[in-house]
């Protein structure tokens, strides 16, 4: 039986995975894709480095196919990250502006001041915030020499990472994105699923530079044989969080998941009607099949696992991210130490682009174990805020939470999450649901699987974490967190 290849270009690494027709993961390879921090609040990546990391990961995993034929491939990617490149040379004009980058804070503030923000939110389901692609594209047009004119003349192409990878994979023949990625650009009308003239005007983006929008599960083109030795059909594209929702087999209204990666992303599938959030979350497209719009409510926090990474890479207090578990567990409690990792401002439900990180409650007794614990606890507290908002938006009460992502393997974090949320946490056998979701979508598009019922039968829980915390401790923790968040707010 043929295999399915999934490419998963995340913020910290590019992965490639092979699945068989039973949904089993056969092999996964990963290559690092480093972020650059040229100024406080700025986050960039080299577009060519993203491509090379992804290509190398794909080649490495294809070498493990043991002669079995790969029938189809799907792509999932970090969303909102923005590239603009020259149509003829294929060269990006600037480094990719990563989703976490705050360089367009002033542009967003100006949109709020001009009174256009409410209409933009009404059309897109999103908050006006530097997170989304539109102001990032505008920044490139304003700062790369000659870009404005070249863009109007049709010489430049915009793409999120899915678009960039497909363009590279197909040797520049396809310039496409899918609805789930397009719904994060702040240029797509959430209901029509097309680029919206009002939004293009509000952000000053020429339509000619935008890709064609396709569904998340349809054939978009073959890879150039120069890349992998064979021409592979690309049959799925989806933003990483929407792919993770699919990878958790959440295809029906009311099903939800939370991903613990660089950031935290809670998504609730809401079916065929566009939702509206009244509690600081955003409305977005879920991975959608041709002629079948699907929607989700989403809460995203910008820094989750990245707080652990910060302790490891910037402060050097951890050797590995996994070490945070043992350190946190070595303490009976947090000792009153809280970390608000607002390194890139605060996302949902606060939307405070100017907030910055804060460590509170530090005494001379504070050790690196407290730092590790505070970082892990902050991930759980932020998730509680998202889930509370989601329930208030009418999605709840949720009976349990399905989890995934790199940091979901941390047992301290999962138990603490169950305790603070007061709900069971269910971790599937495979926490790499992002790549899995891309494989599912591609396999469904190519007819490897009969439909979503077959995909649902693949979902396997590995461990359940039941809430087990004294309510007085929970209340004290929650108060401490809220106080710390209030202190770091700028708005
Ligand atoms: P992304 O797809 O956003 O690149 P991943 O899902 O691969 O992210 O998760 C990587 C993140 O998870 C990193 O920020 C890392 O610090 C964190 N992480 C990985 N393992 C652990 C662990 N055992 N405990 C806590 N955090 C972890």
C-alpha cells in the first residue's frame, strides 16, 4: 500500500513524516529552522533557510520509505509568517517576518485610531494586531527599496509559508494558499473565502501579489522531480493549528484541542457557520474540503513552549526543555514566583501588543527550579484563560481537553493543566498531530481513506490526567497569576 508524506514547517523546526494507510506514523525527520531577533520584539527567519530545512527533512524521511511508493503529500505550516519575493528571481526581498514579530505595532495602533479596526474585525473575524500578515506585507512594501512600485507592476509575490513551500516545490509553477492560511492574513473575508477589496484597500496591498485560494484538501500541483527524484502530487495545505485540529480527528462542531508548541493554540470546531467571539478570541477557517466551508473559534497565546526555550537558550538555566519537568516537580509549590511570558505582547484574550514579559515574587530563595516551574505554570494559566473565553463564547462547558504539541509530553505541565482547569486532559498516543492532520487531509483528498469516520477511528488516547488539586491552592495560584498579568499590561 502507498504511503502519505506530510511536511510540517513549524517555527522552531521543519519536519517531514511518513504515514501508512492505517494512519500509523512510520518515520519522522526534523531539521532546525532558527529564528533571528534583530531588535527587541522583532522575529525573523531566512526564507531560503526555511526551504532548505524543509527540503532536507523531506529527503531524509523519504530515504526511510524502504522502496514503498509515496502516493500523495500534504503541507502544514506556521501561519501568518510573511514572505514577499521577486516573481522572476524567486528571491525574498527581506527575511520572513515571523508571526510573533511586533514591528508593526504602530501601524496597528493607527488602524485602531482611524476607526477602521471594527470593520476589519467584522470582515476577517480577527483582532487588528501585528500577529496577522497584512501589516507585515505593508511593512515590506514600505521598507524594501522599490517594492511598492514592483508590487503594483505585478513583479512581486506574497506568500505565507505554505505558499512559499508550494512555489519552491513546484519550481515556481503554483502560487496558491488554502483558506485556513488565508483566513490568518487579515486580507480574506471570512465568509466569502476570497480576498476582500475593502481589506486590500485598508492595508494598501495590490491584489496581483496575492496567491489563489484553494480548499485545504485538493490537488494543487506536482513537486518538481528535481527536489525528491519523483514528482509527488501535493493534495493538502493547512495552517498548523487547523491541521492539528484535523490531526486530533476534530472534524465536527463542538470538538476542540489545545496545542502546546512555541505558542499555545486552542481551537474549537464550530461547523459550517462563521462564529463570532465576544470574549477576545478570533474566528477562523478550520481545514475545509472543497465546497464545504468549516469554521473554528481560536485562542492563541504567543509564548508557551518558547518560555521554556528562553530558559534554555537565553538564560542557560536548562540543558534541555525536558529537564523543566523534573525541576518543576522538585518543588512543593511555586513559592509565589510567576512568569508572564509576554515577550511578544499578550495575545488572546488580552490583545496587548505593548505588554512585555514580567517575573514577579522573586526572593533570594528563588532557584532555577522556580523559574522552570513558573514557565510551565504560565503555559497552563494562559490556556485556562483561552478555555474560559471559549466556554463563555458558547462553546462549553468543555468536558475534556485533547492536547498535543512538543510541550504536551511534559507530565508536570499536563497534570498542572488538569488541576487548574478542573477538567481531564487527554493526550493522544501521537502528539505530532500537526503533521498527522496534513497527512489526513492529503489522504482524504487522494481517496486513500473513505471519509472522516475512518480518520476518527485512528484516534488513540495515551494518557488521561484527572484534576486533583485542593481548591484553595488553585484559587491562590489563579489570583497570583491574575495579579502578575495585571502588572505587565500596558493597555
Ligand atoms: P513548533 O511546532 O511551534 O515549532 P513544537 O510543537 O515542536 O513547536 O514544540 C516545541 C516547543 O515545545 C519548544 O518551544 C520547546 O521549548 C517546548 N518543549 C519541547 N519539549 C518540552 C518539554 N518536555 N517540556 C516543556 N516544553 C517542551
